[in-house]
């Protein structure tokens, strides 16, 4: 059974940064997904490239990449690490845009937070760029979907969790 202690607390319950120096570096990867729910008219605007602020998906992609690299600046106990690659992709459906962020590194700790940060920042950017067309948008279903590497090995979310459809070929 895995150890489920809160590793970011010392024996007295104070916040601390986990010591990763004894760990061996390994290839690590994390995938996070989330959705911006919006009207069909708004998704059509994005798909046509007709949003007044510009190319929504291009700007959101760059924002997600930047966010992954800046994660330790915003999450206090995250270790700075060398982000080897960040991929941000989109799937446009009638009533939502799905963002998938994949982050990879070769380091002593995982990139789950970097993937979640890339995903949520891309979602927020889509919201920001579309808000003049649709004030009723909702951001949701943000979750880690996969992580590999390190001592804990591979973990994948069950596609039935969070109402996911199990599809994994994000295009755009």
C-alpha cells in the first residue's frame, strides 16, 4: 500500500519543500485536461478564427507553454525543474473547447503541477479572449489524466471519471 502522508509537512505540521536530492532523475511525463463550456455560437467563432481579439487557440497555446515554465513562481512548494517539452492541444465541440497539456522532463520530481498549470492557463486564456462574445462561459473538468516516471510509475485516470469521453486524439 502506498504511503499517503502529506509530504509537504514536516513532523510539526509546518509547510516544507520536499527534499528530492536523494532521488534518481528519470523521464517523467504528465497530461492534464480541462474544458471551457460555452455557447455553440462562441465555439463557431473560435473555429472560424473570427474572435475580435485574434487567434484564440494560438494565444492560449503560448500562454499554456509559458505557464508550465513558470509553475514554481506561482505554486510555492513546487521545485524548479528543467521543462523538456510542453504540448498544448485543443478539441472544439459544439458546447466546449477541451484543452490537453502534456509536459515532459528528465528530473528528480514529476511535472503534474506544470501540466495542470499549462492546462488551466490555456483555459483562462480562451475565456479571456472570448468573454466579450460569451459572458456565461464556465471552466471545468480540470484534472490530471496521466503521469509516468519516478518511483510510483504509471498512473492513468479512468475515462469514466469526471464525465470524460476517453477520447485521446486531440487535434487543432
